[in-house]
C-alpha cells in the first residue's frame, strides 16, 4: 500500500476522489491544515509530544547514534 498527498484542483477532481472512496478503492481524509513545509510537519508532530526533549538531550541522542554507526562501520 502506498500513501499519496493529492490536491484536487477542480470540483470534478474532488468528485472523482469521492467516487473512488465510495467504491472502497481508496481511503481519503481531508487535512485540517495542509502542510506546505517540513517545518509545519515538524511543528505538528512536536505539538503532540507531552515530554519534549531538551536540545541537550537531542544532541546526546544524536551523538550516541553516530557513535554506534561509526563503531559498526569500523567492524565492516
């Protein structure tokens, strides 16, 4: 299964999408606010997190992942 972001430019296109949904061929949901930039997506994701990481915690996690990848590449 693949996921697509689709913009219906005309009423006819919207009707076609609606028909496909009615046939059960696709599932579609209207976005409350379309994301135009990655920053919008990141803000939406971060707004759902209750315990947000500090910048220091993020840097520590990045360093740990980099160290693990570096160690794995040295073994290969």
